């Protein structure tokens, strides 16, 4: 697949912007603050349904405007090489009643669609400086990485995640009610059962991904540094009925669900020094970059296998973060699918490419 055109209206600093992309490689250059990353974010939003630069969708709307729109034309190629054009549109509108709330609407080929339908029609893999800190940042960012990837490649996972999130929120309301009124215990058993069932399904899918990752990560990592041998340890936090009963009073006091997939995490460990050595703490900055690069390579290959197509690779100003070995590893990637690159200048590796 590849994205053919992009139109932005009132999206961050782009009041009106229209771009055409090569089906191979497109290089976007410009000074810092010119809006290169905003373009990458908008393309990524067309596949994932969310921006990666801020916590609230409302922040993507140009200052003093009431709404922002993103429109893209995507070309999908079937196994028989037959091409299909898909028109994707996302509108984000401010609301007046709640400070950070906004309304997001999606259209596919002109017809209203669910946000989840975006990844059924368009898929991307993002590699940006933000992900260089994936190992050392908090577990919520790593869970978000998992959910974004698996939701793009598995519609069942995407539905289970949505259902689990709804159940957890409803269960939290029940916990708060019990804390405030001492009533509602009968409802808790019902929500416990649903939480356990959806949680098991999510963690089964996550475990399958980690099995894939551990079967392939060292091959990709050792293209950059042959000395590194790693395994990724899935730190699963299952929501079991017996465990929920044991911590019931703690959860009522907190008014929130304390165990389950929303508390999962993972870490890179050293094969040489044991599965409990967290490389986020012991690996050098260069080694951490190697591990992240290996992870992104596996993400790209995993998604390609799942969707039976080639996702679009988005490289956002990463060359300043990489040394020569890492840059060479990235070079091997860019010609395998459509790749859109941003940079403050034209990298020597791509000096012959036309630029936007």
C-alpha cells in the first residue's frame, strides 16, 4: 500500500496544505518548527486514529480555529496486484463545554465509519526520536506501542481492547459507588467475569507477539551490533477472579482496577547476564538505540505478515539520532515499501531524491 495524496486544513501549523507522495521514497526537508513532524503525525493519525505529539486531540487544531481535517488517498494492492483507491478523512472538532474534549469523526470513501476502521484500510510504522526512549520511559508508553501495533494487525485484538477498556471503566465506576455508598457489591461479580475474559484474550494475543519477537529480534539487532543478544520479557499482569477477590478492598479504597492488561509491561533482557537484567538500566545509549531499531524492524515485518501488504514507513528526523552503523541498517529498510522521511537537511544517503 502507499499514500498518494494528503490534504491538511487547520491541522497544527498547516492552515491549508496539499502534498503528493512518491510510491517509493519521499523526503520532506525544512527548518525546525516548519511543520515536518506535523505532516508525519497526520499521516500516522490516518492509520491509528490518534496523534503522537500530545495527549488531547484538541491540541492538533490550529490556534483559534474550531476544527481540523485530514484527508488522504491511499492505494491498496491486493495479492493479484489489483489496486484499490481508498479515500480517508478525519475531522477533529472542538467542544465548548469541556476544556480538553473534542469530537473526532471518520469517513471512508465518503461514508461515516468507526475510528477502528482506519487501520482496516491504511497501516503505518512510525520511527521517531520519541521512540528512542521507549525502553527508559514509563510502562504506559510501552503498552501504547503494543496496542497500536496489534490493533493495526488484528481486528479481533482491536475489538477486545475496546471492550476491555469499556468494562474496566464501568467496573471503576462500580468501585467508586461502593466506596461512597457501600452499595453495588452484586454488580462487581458481573464486571469481574467480563474483565477476566477480555483480559485473557488480550494477553494471549500479546504473548503470541512476544513469541514472534523473541524468535526474530536477535537477527535484526545483530545486523548492527553482533555483541548484543537479547530476549524480551513479557511482564504480564493477569486479572484472575481469585486475585480480584483478594484485593477487592484495596480496589474499593482506590476506586480503580489495580490488576489486568492495562498494567502489563515488557523489558529487554540480556541473554548473557540473565532474564532479570533490565537493559534499560544497564545498556549504553548506543545499545538502547540498537534494541529499539531491532524492535522497529520486527514491528515492520510482523505487520507486513499480518496484513498481507506493506505498511508505509514513517521516519521522522531520526538521522541526527543515529551513528553510521544504525544509519546503514535504516538504509536497508527504506526501499522495501513506501517510505516518507523528514529531515532538517538532505541526508547524504538520499542526495539524489526530490524533496518537498
